[in-house]
């Protein structure tokens, strides 16, 4: 759905190589498969109408920004303060615990890309934040432990298996 593809556009602006294949109509909505190739990402700015098109994907986008070169800026995203958690505050705080330079603004945040140290993080009861923090561990210098991650199974029951397919070593405590 074009109103839900903002993340793809934002990642494309960062230099991501994403190709949509096998496009079809699925229950009246456009659908397709994504082919993603590894590449170096660079910082971008996300604001205005693009924010609405990716409002639920900002935790995952923040992880991409953490690995991108430069300072990524998100503005016009004050709605993130009213999700399952104050996603701006929770996201920036947890990213800093993992060694990522993240700074809150009233309606968004900035992330300075660089190495991700790893460490312990907390989901704040937010399934999207839990999944994003787990993604950070795929290329971090040391392991990422996410406490409170069990709620992920409510929205994405096979998340752990999918992540393991990318090489993640997952243990439940």
C-alpha cells in the first residue's frame, strides 16, 4: 500500500538497494517481494508527509540510521510520543545504552551513525521497539540483550526464527 511504504522510500534515500519483484494485487492492495542487497548507508532527513507513511516503522529505521554514515534527522514526528510508549524518549534512551549517539527533539530525534557497541536494552512494553533493538544486535560489536521482548510473539510470532535465519543467536532467559 503506497500509504505504508515510507520506510522503503526513506531507506532508498539512504542509499539502500531494495528492489520490488513479483508485484501482484493481493486483496485489492499492491503486494510484492523485496530483494535487498548489502550496501553502505548514508544519513538522511525524514519529515513532512513521509513521517505519516512510516510512523510505525521508526524503531527499525532508527537502527538503519545507527549504522549509516552521518547524522540522520527525524522531524514532524511528535505522534511517536503517543504510541505504546513515548517512542522518541524510549528509542533514544535505549539506543544510547547500546552506544548509539541519539538525541531527542520535541518532535523527533537525531542519530549519528557509527559502531554499535551492544549491551542491555529494555522494550518498554513496545513490541516494535523490542524487535528493532534485537535487529541492532545483528551487526553490533557485542551481544544485545532485550528485556521484555516476549510481547513480540503477539504481533510477529515467528520473529525469533526469522532473526535466527539472518544469523542471530537467540536465547530466552
